[in-house]
């Protein structure tokens, strides 16, 4: 998230680093010390009777069932994930406004009245600041701008312009629009500023603002446009960093070239399915009966979508490591790939499912919030975690490993040599 210039995302990046650092320190320092102090007393007063670990339990049987019919399981899973991902094909990115608040909030009610009863988006105009502009330049600019299809009126130090005409006797209201060497020009549009329509209007205003030698364009629509450009322009670098670092760490851990590639592809499949689900819920306005009332604006907040994607990808890779560590452990002991997967899933399936349920319940609690972006964060990450723990880890991973067989562990000799020298082990 540090690849994005928005402080909202950067703050989560730094907070995440601190949280992970504290968790690692607690696991490696505090927890062993606590175990040493408690000794055998750690098992005192058990809530449940201890049962010996079995390698032929429910998860092992599920893995064997999946691996007997890998092609059909893969096709069904990909079809389900693809159907969810297809829901996001018409995604329209936007930014939050007053409608993130509960629909009965007085601020929302007041702003809705403005939207419904007045032509323009009065509270979110496009602000143009021109330096050393002459009256002739301001007049020509205001005439051209007020003729735009989506501009209701233009307010300048010379008065109000509408449909290319100066409204008589309006100049006295806006004398404060000129100060020192700067002239303020306000354009009231009839489209939502934080939306693709607002982005298009901003782009056109900026294109005709070149008539001034020194000009700045601001306002909600311009803020949305620049924020969206910042995300889309930096997204490839962030994605490349995630992919390469993830594949490198998984290779150093497994010694395989195939397993890291497969893990990244599966994670992105889960991620795209989650994004499609969020578009269906929050952009199209579904599941009100489940998560409570919220305003559907026809767009989905871009920063929140990035946040959900990054958190979900990290948690998904965590479960991949849980599962692969057990599978690799059995393979290193001499079991073939099929048996390694069955035993590995049996030994990790319960902890993966339990962890997923705990995280999902925690994140779903956010969906009870009256603020829509909190709903989106909670529902999105919770859904992604459950989807990954079930469809991805329990079905697709065993099926694909069965199809690839011994090729799962393939890597060129020079890569194997590197992994033996600097590889990671559990």
C-alpha cells in the first residue's frame, strides 16, 4: 500500500507493519517464555478431551475425494469463481461522499434535498483559480464553459454566466472572487463529482482552461480524478511487487517453481471473485436485508477496494503457507504427492478453517456499522477469507496438485541450487 500516495492507504501500510512486527515478536519471544513458565500446567483444566492426531480424518477423505475427480472439481470451482468475478466487469470506481453515512442521517437528508431539488451539485463545484487573468479572458472562458452540456452555471468576479450569457446585475455578488493577482471561477455541474461522469467533466474543464497562462483546477471532481489516477497509475507497480515478493518467498520455502505460480494465480482468482461480489452488493445495492441499509451510489470507493484486496491477498497467502508447509513436510518424508496432499490437508484443514472462521466473524462485525465503507471492508475481507479457506484451499489446491503430480516440485537445477543455499525451512 506504500506504492499509493494516498495517506489513507499509507497509514494502513505502516500500521500493518507495526502490527505484524508485534505479532512476530510475541510469537518468538513472549510465547516461548510463557510456555517455559507454565510448563506442564499449560494443559491443566482442558476443556475438551485430547484426541490423537489421525491422518485419515474428514479432511483427508475430502482431499482424496477431490483428487479422484480433479478435472470436474477444477471446472466447477473455476465456473463459480468466474461467475462471481463477472459481476465486477461493469465496475465504476468512485469516492466516498456524505452517502457513506446512514441513510437517515441529517447531513445525508439535507444533501439529498439539494440533489433532488436543484439543477447543480451546489455543494461540490469545480473550482478554477486563474492567475493574472484579464476581464476579456475570464469572459471568454466563462462563456465557453457555461455552454458545456453538464455545466449549470459559472460564477466569476464579473457575475454569473449561464448558457453562454452573462446574467444581468450579478457582478456585485462575486467581487470577492478576485484577490491580489488571482481570480476565482466556480463551475456548478449537474453530475456527481466523485464519479466517472465527474471525471469526464473535469477533464474537459482542464482542457479548455489552457486559455489562461497560469491556472489551477480543484474541487471534489478534480480530487476524485487525481486520486483515481494515482491509484491506477501505481497499481501495476504494487501488483508486481506483491507477485514477485510472494513468488520469491514461496520458492525459497518450497524449492518449486510451479507451486508459487499456482499460489499467486489461485489468490488472484479468489480476489477477483471477491471484487465481483463487492460490486454486486455495494455498487448494485444488494443484501440490504442482511447487512442493513446503505446508499448505493452506482460506484464503489476505489481506496476501500484497494484496502480489501491487499488485506485479502495477504490472509490468503497465509493459509497457502499453512497448507503447503504440511504437504511439503510429508513429501520430504518420502510420501508421494497424492498422499502428501491428503495428510497435509488433514493436519492443516482444521486450523485453516478455524482461523478463517475467527477472522470472518471479526470482520463481519464491521458490516453492522452504519458507515458503508466499514460495511464494505468487513464484508469484503470476511467473504474473501471464507472463500479462500473453502473453494481455494479445500478444493482447487488438492485438485491442481493431483493434476500436476510430481511436476509440482519442479524447478531448474540452478534454482534448486539457490534454494538449497538460501532457502527457508519451517
